[in-house]
């Protein structure tokens, strides 16, 4: 017996570093993601939905835990006052509680999610007096390309935006299906080859907010990370001017070089974008259509 215990203790000591690392990793990921640290109206509304849903579910969870402890204590072997009823089989009052409370929880959760899903429709534009910034997003192997069609600049693995301005994203994929996610701004959305999705976000304060690929798309997807730099409007205007003046253009040869699969991670800035480049990427990634069947 003593030998077995010593073996267990020795095994725990040997692997405790691995155990602690494995439990710390999800916590570190949560801290990095910043889902509960919103920096925009969309992410703040999503956090409110999460907290409301948690509170509604705790209405069931907390009483069940307390009742479990209370029943275990009351019906302990040493309590002679506890009544043992082996022939008991049905109670209308208990059935009412067992079915009514979960039904109310489901109804409340459904109401919260129904309203929230409509209010937070990714394609719904955000109300603001500030002119929105349009951004075309292309997921590649394995990097992110951001094109500002109205400003004629583009970036790779970094996104500079004016704080307080609505951001209107149009997203696609140049290769395989992927997912765009900036946790502190909200709303993950998928990118798919040959089609577009739409997302509207807003950063309500200056700062750097990490974004990443949240969908497995190949060996290099874990390196598909980028930073959203939310800056004052004047600084954003100055950055656009510097990008136009001091960066090479994103033309067809530059895009062909960029589209080569690599580990990604590097940040680039382009001053000038070939017209209709985003539409060209859509056409290249679209699957071929089958010829219509001839009538026999």
C-alpha cells in the first residue's frame, strides 16, 4: 500500500508541470482573446448576452447544487428523522417544478438569443455620424490581406483604423474556408472562396487589438495573426498619406508573389491597389460552374 502511494506521488511530481501548463493554457488564451474585455459596441453587446445567459442558467444551477448538498446532509445514515419512503413514485408538485423551471429558462434564453441575433446581425450597418471605412479582407495561405478600396492602400497582417468610425468589412478567401475574429471588437465571421460575407464593427477607443484565424485551414493557420491599430482620425489620415507616398503598389505581380503559401507573420503596406483586384480574387477563387444539361 505504501509503495503504491509513493508511486502515485512520484508520478504526480513528474507530470505536474505538464498538468499545470495544460490548465494554464486555456486561461492564458482567454486573457489574450479579450472576449470579456470589449472595446467596441458589438463586443460589449455580445458580452452582455453572455452574462445574461449565464445569469439565467444560474437560476437552475445554484438551487440544484444547494439542494444536492441539503439532501445529502438530511438523508445521511445518522439522521433518524429522515423518512425513508421506498414505495413513493409520483408527486405532482415536484413534476411541476421539474418541468416548469427548465421551460422558463429555455424561454428566457430563447428570447435573449432571438433579440440579440437580430440586433447583432453582422451585415447590419452600425448607426454613426462618422463616415464609415470600407475594408476588403482576403484570407490567404497563411496571412491576411486588407484592402482599403476608397483609399487605394492595402496592408498585410495589420489593420489600421480610425477609432470611433464604423468599419464595413467585405470578406472572402483566396484559397480555403477560414474565419476572421477580433475578440475585443466582436463577431467572428467566415471567409469562403468565391463568395463574400459582410461584417460591421467599431473600435470605440484607441488601442491595439489582436485578431486571428479561428478556423483550422492548414499547417500555417495558427500563425494567421494580425493587429488592429485603432488610432485617432488625424493619425489615420497621416498614415494613409505615408502609405501612398512611401510604399510599393499592390499590382498583379505583387499579388502573385503575395499569394504564394508561406508561414505568414510579416507585415506589409502597399501604396496603391490595382483596380478591381478584390473582384479578381473572387473570380479566381470561385469554383467552376457545370455546363447546363442538354434536354434529351
